[in-house]
């Protein structure tokens, strides 16, 4: 593993994330027409929204589902009810907002879900919400439903949409980090990551049994199209012989020579963890590239795929989701908006959407070093 990718580190200190007003720089995607319409609407709506006390909040899940999203929905719902607020669940993410798919949530509606994977509200990646017309429809439904604020549970794409919407319509939104990728700036953990990691570890342990029995070399592909968090930690936890992540340039020559050395040392099995977004390709592609030079190895490829997204959330994800859900409602009641509620250095963090969109979270250097020392 080479370290070239680490020169990409930006110097932004996470402690400055408590500035919740910096919402303007992330919206490059707007075209001028959208911005103009948005400005008019903003002027019309800002006085209404600023004066409004929050009485009724909406909650939705967006983007790829993650274990623990249900625990987060439960927490937001019960924290809101605890504060005498009404709660409305919005179905299928932003699509449900655009199409008016709402469902009132009471305490009993979120019973028995803390232990379940997926999301009872369903989720989607909404194309229509990328357009101003789609967002305007969504805003009209929110007004009709008397919803005063939103909690969006999702990843960076969902926060990008939330930031644009909140800016255009001056609408209070806070986000909860829900993605198995753990790649959001300003939080040490995202809801779902711990469970996915444990799913991968269990699967790779099983692969190790069969790999050792046959003296085989396995390439195991894990999720993470832009980020290697799942790959790095699962690789360390399973004693993988090599870990290939998008953040670090993959040197296939180096990999071949490592594997040669392993062969000479008569290692009984080799497991290479490949993040799906690795610069050298996915697991199948890499296996194809190296197989001719490693003809003494019997090579197999396993792509773990969506199994990583399902399943009952770990205790850690349940507690994290519960804690952040309560913090999201607290933040809205304190008048905060356009922020993600994260967890950083053992404390709840408030991170402006603009920063979660603009900056990338980096792999932990000390863990990369551990991987370098312990692999092969
Ligand atoms: O962002 C979560 C994630 O699971 C990624 O790790 C993966 O690349 C992607 O979603 C897969 O998306 P889809 O379920 O749309 O194929």
C-alpha cells in the first residue's frame, strides 16, 4: 500500500464545525434560473418560517438504507413526542415529499423496530428532488401538511439536497448520518457502519475457513465506492494479507511480489480485501490483472454486495442512532438548522451541511499504519 493519496488531506479542523451558518458555498450545482426563483421564494417565505415555533416535524430516510435507520426514526419520533411535537413520517425519502406520501407517527408506530434492519419509511435516491420544480412540489406539500421542520437521515447526497432545499425555502432541516460507508465529514461514526463492518468480518472469517482448507487466494470485495472505511477496518479485523482502498494508490506490482513472498513462505491462505471503488478496479478486475503472474495460486473472488446493508443493527448502532435522534430534536428546538448531527471525539457534533458536502473524511493514518505493519 502506498501513501500517495494522503497528500490530499485538507487542513480543516473538525472543531470549527460548530459554525452552523456557513451554508452557501456548497450549492454550485444550482443553475441561475433556479437560484433566481429560489431567491424570490426565499424572500416570500423567510419571514413566515423565522417566526414559526416548531410544532410538527417530518422525518425521512434517504439514499442507501443502513442498519440502525429504524432506531433513528424511533428516537426522533419519541424525542419529538416527549417535547409535545407531532411527528410525520415521509415515505421513500424525497420522492415521498414530492408526492405527498405522509404518515403520522405515534409512539406505538415505532415500537419493535429498534432491532430491525432496513427502514420502515422506505428510502430512495430521488432524481426529481434534484430539480427546482421537484423541490417546489415538496415545499408545497410540507406547507399543506403544516410541517415546520425536517429530520433527514442519510448520506452526503441526501445532505446536499437538504442543504439546497433549506437554503431555497428557508426551511429548518437537520440531518442524521445514516450510511454504512462511514465517509461523512465531521463525524467519527455513521449509523449502520458498525453493523456492516461486523457483517463483513463474519463473512470473511467464513471465507478464511474454506480458503485455508484449499490453500486458496481470495479477493473479497466490500462496499465503498468512494471510501475505504469498511475495507480498512474489516481487513485489520480479519487479518487480511492486503487491503486495497480508493484513498491509497494500489500498486499491483507490489501486490504480486507480496503474494510471491507469501507463496514461498507456504502461507495456507491469502485474503485480499478490495473496496469496490479501488483505483485498480473491483475484485474481479484485479484478480484478472494479477492471475497470469500468480499461476501457482488457485484464485477465487467473492463480492459481498448488499448483504452488507441488511441485518439487525449492532448494539453500537442502536445506541448511536438513539443518541443522535434525541440530539436532532434538541437542535431543532434550539433553532439550529442546515446541520448534520454527528458524533466526534465522544461528543455530539453540529456540522453545517455545506461542510459535509464540501469536505471528505479521511482514513485514519494510524490505522493505515497498523494495516501496513500487520498485512502480509
Ligand atoms: O452508500 C452506501 C452504498 O452501500 C455504497 O457503499 C455502495 O457503493 C452503494 O451504496 C450501492 O448503492 P445501490 O444500493 O444503489 O446499488
